[in-house]
């Protein structure tokens, strides 16, 4: 060799394992290609009642954007009514002066109510409206058709109760 003097030793060359690794990977790829030609065998299933049973069909509920938008509009109106009614829960000085308990009992012929009674009715109405709001929120995503119908009947009952709060003739 040119440039190498006799009697000097060379350092041994380190061989990498890269060619062996490449050879192993190529062999694995070829082996997997041979297995791909054979069709996959399905595992044998024991005879059972499941194979003969009909598929179960669950009830469908259509959740459309129109129905949810309508519920959202109703919720906005209900929120406005709730804020208006919350102002009536606490009676003002003028209301207490005009609807005094003594005046209300003497004017009962004309349908007068005391300020305390009016504020109690307003508090009950607020409570019913908040319950109605919770039912409307639940109606956005019902679980089943029967649950939706149950929520609708509950909502209607709440509305009827709220309308009949002031009418003393219907309560008796």
C-alpha cells in the first residue's frame, strides 16, 4: 500500500450491523407477502340463538335545528318574563300603601289582594317559570320519544298552573 510503511499496524475496521438488519427486514417482508395470498380463515362460531335472532331496531328521534331554535326562542321570552316577575316579588312602598292588608280585606268584594299575597304569587310564578325553563332545556336533547312526550305534558301542566295562579274561582 502506498503511504504505509512496513512494520506498522493498521487499526481494525469496525463493521456495522446495518447489512444484517437490512437482510432480516427483507426476509420478514417476503415472508409476510407469502401469507397474504392465502385467504383469512374465519373462526368457527358455535351455533347459538344470537345467529337466528333478528336485529334490534331502536326508536329514532329527529333532532332538527328548527325545533331547537324554537326552544331557544321560547327560552329567551321566558327569561324576559322571569326578570319582569322577579321585580314583582319584592313589593314597593306604594304597593304596600295601596294594597294594605286592611284595605284588601274590605275591598275583597272587588277582587283586591294584599301586597303580601301579590308578592307570594309572584314568587310562586318565578319558581314555576324556572322549572319550565329547566324542562325546556331538557327538551332540547330527549332520550326517547316517550320521554319527549312526558316532558311536553309536564310543560303544559306547568303553564296551566302558572296561568291559574291569580284566578281564585278556579282554585276553589
